[in-house]
C-alpha cells in the first residue's frame, strides 16, 4: 500500500550514499521470454517532456532482455535489494518476464516470474476498481450516487456533500489518513471487512470531490460495497470475476495464503543483507493484500490494454482509463482508479504500491499497447526503490518511446524569481492526519520549498521521487519543469499568495498545502527542542543542585510558598520530559514498523494522551506561579530568568499538545 509516505514516508525517505553490496545474481529465472513479433510503437507528437534525440529502439524480447538485465542486476546490487521481477507486455503477448536476485536469500532460491509470489501492495487497488466497474456495468452501482445507499452504516456528509464512488476512485472522498487498522504481522489482527469498515471510519477533512488525498480506507470501502451488492464475499468475487477471467492462476487476496501458494511466496526484506521479515497482513485488505506472480500481473495488464479483455466492456475500460479527476492546473490527475503519468509526450496510466518490504509499480501505455510491471521484495537502502522505479519508467520510455527535443518556453527571469519566492515555505501533504495525535507526524514530516539566490527552487524531501537530481526550470505561470525527467511542479495562487502546490508523479493522489504560521515546523521544531532542553535542564539541575549545596553546606534560598512553587514546577518539568520521551519512542517505533502503531502500543498511546495535557498544563501553571513569586519577592535575575524560560517552555508544550491533538481516547487514528 502507499505509505507516503506511511504518512510522511515519501517525504522522509532521503537518498543516501553507502557502500556497494554486491549480491550475487543467479541466472534469471524464466530467462527465455515469450517470443513475439511486432513493429515499434509509433512516437508521439512532441507535446511533452524532452527526451533523448533518438529513434525508438524496437520493442523485442532480445533487446528488452539485454536492457533490463543490465539495469536490474546492477540496481539490485547497489541498492541492497534481494530480488525483483519485471514483466513487459505488448498487445496480447507477454514479451518478457524475468526474475532477478533471490526470493529466499538464505536458501539461494532465485526469483521465478512464473512461480514466485510478490506483494504488489496498492497495485491491488486496480483489481478492486475493476470489480467496481463490473458492478457499474451490471447496473448495481452508480458512480455518482451517495455510497450510503449501498452500506449498512452511515458516512455523514461533509458540508452537506455525500461521498460517491467517483470520489473514492479519484481519491477525493475527503478522508484524513488512518493507520490504526492498516498493517500487522499478527494474523489475529484480521477481522471481517464489514466490521473493519465500521470500526476504522476516519474523519472527513475536505469536501468530497475537491482535493486529492490518497485513502486506503476508501478503497476497502469500495470493496465492501462490491461485496454487499454482488451478494458474495469479496475474496470469492475477485477470484471468480477478476483473477480467473484474467488467467491469474497463481494470485490471491486471501490472508494467510492458501496452502498451495505458500511455498511460492517470496520472503520480504528491509535489506538483502538483513533477515527476512514476517508476512504482512493488510487489514483493509482490498487496498493492498494481493499476492501474485509477475506473469499473472502481465495477464492483468493485457486485459486492460485489450479494452478490458475478459474483465470489462470496451466502453467501461475506456471510461476508467480516460477520466480525469480533480487536480491542480496542468499536472497529472487520477483516472478512475488508475493515475496519469506523462513521459515523452505520452500519457501513461498506472498505480504504485508499497508494503513495508515490497515495492511495486504497474504502468500502461495505451496508445503504444505496452505495459510494464516491476516489483522488489526489499526496501533497500533509503529511497532506493522509489529511485529505481523512476529510473526504470523514464529509461524504458526514453529507449522505446522517445520524443524529439522541444525548445524550452521563454519565461521572464525577474517574474520567475518573484514566483519562486512566493512558493518558498513549509507545506503539509493533503494526505495526512489532522484531527488526531498522528498530526504530530505531519509536523515532523513537513515539506519545505527552498529558493536560492538565483531564484532556483528545490524540494529536498521529495527528491527521492526521481532517480536523479532535480533541476526545476520555469515553464509558465507558477509552473516549473524538471529538466531531467520532464515532470512538473505547479502552484495554486489565491489573493496573490501560494496556498498549495503539486508535484509529479504524486500530484494525482496528494497535494501540498501551506502550513499555518503557528504550525510551521521551520520555527516550531527548533523551539520545541529548546523547550524540551529547558525542561530537561530543570530536571537535571534539581538533584545536581541539591548535591552541590550539601557538599558546600549552602542552604536552599527558598521556603514556604516559594519553595512549594519551585518544587511543583520541577515535577511539571519531569512530567513534560517523560511525555516528550514517550512521543519520541512512539515515533521511533512507527518508523521501524508501522504495524506497531496499532494494538501493541495502544496502552502507551492512551497513557501518553492522558499524561501529555496534564504535564503541559501542570508545567505552565506551576512555572508561572514560581515566576510570579520570584518577581514578587525580588529573587536574583538568574532565578527569574530560569522561571521565565520554564514558563515559556510550558506554554509551548500546551500549544503543541492542543494544536496537534496529543490528547483524547479514540482508537481510530
């Protein structure tokens, strides 16, 4: 599933240089690809991003094999990825299906594209969207009807607007991010889909149909609707109506895996040099639980390239592929379930997917009749699987679907610098949590647009979206283009102020909204670190001062109410430091394993959400009491300064506690 990051993963993953780990590559399983003859796909008109000035290379198995062997074997070794599968289809043929590296490193078991199961994560959504459109074809579903008509519970309208399936298929249902019921290594965490939908319902934070904000919950909800209107369990429906007609005989959404498929499952790794990780159970399973071989994914691509094949009527498939949902300016948008990604003047559609160990992408080039699927069974070095997918997509297009260079548009340099300066600042993703303590992760993962003295922009935290360095050049009003990939960044302006921006290739599923000044991490994070430091210093100084006074026989200068205020302020500082340490531990646990944010840490989260507001308010009130008595009784300036700093630290803790919802008891977050 898409975890962008999960909340801020895309923003937080930075490309890191490291030692090259040379993982021995076994001979490619399935190295003899399906033979197919055919002419090269025609080049498109030069209306998109520039690409190398070269004629297209013929898309044939021999050239594909040589190209991909060179790319993948070096890529896996450098990125410490254990194994991968790549499939290329054209028309009704699988041109190439190859495995690279190992499905099981310890056993030296090579990846077999016909017999090794990968977890394509959110690419699973495309099969669920296909099921939705089948029910639309049969008249059981209406894309523009209130989804409550199909449910046995109620989703309240937001600002009077109901959620529809069209909103869900374009990721504009308006739900905030939810990770409480997302992924786990514990099979006991699984529950019936209907129960999960009622229990995990997130709040809506945007009017439906307005702002793209990726939602795993919404996809699972669509699957539940298919289950209800079709009259059969969704797992059975997908097997009978999607997997079987497409010829996907070694694929399943079921968790745990059916017994015959278990020996085929690839291990999942963080690094090829690390031990394998447990099988991942996706709780909103329609959003990402598919296990499939590479060739099965090729068959699914073939069905959609054939105008729906055995899955959909041609007009329905075209409706899915050609729709353009809400978005920002000229940037790519959602189709119905697929999202756009333009390259070399062509419109590709596809979907990416990430679990904690598996990282995948599927692309279709409808006008060329080509499809490309890749999946890695390891996260690899930080940012590497994002970069590898980008490099493969652009490298494939540049080799087989190139475009003649086109001149860069003329943009007034002074106006371009002014627009760049207007864009600078801190932003948060529209895909995020805004009404629970998870908004704290949004603070930690804010995206910053930086402008240098020459007016050049950069977005460092999003650089991993590309395989190489970004070089943004102005190409229109509040529009920039990456010179290396042709991907674009655009801003939306209201009353002369930039309020949000989008960046390809993730613009179809999330935008970045300017952070209110009071929540801007550029000043708030350093201030919060200073506040924790002040509180920690007060805590450490208490016993240290007592030891020094005892050694030198010096009496404590306070007594009575002043002494009580001083002591209570130190107790408040201790509570604040404990709360801060607790949230840091939760953040670390979340970074290591997103599944830990669920049930295993509920007790800690509940305790922290009780302690934090008490500690923040307690520190503020007791430090203010201590400060008032210091001023009233003319205490030394050092004591007055210390009391003032502690009171200010407490006030900041109060602001962060309530601005980022570090309180409450809800277990939906």
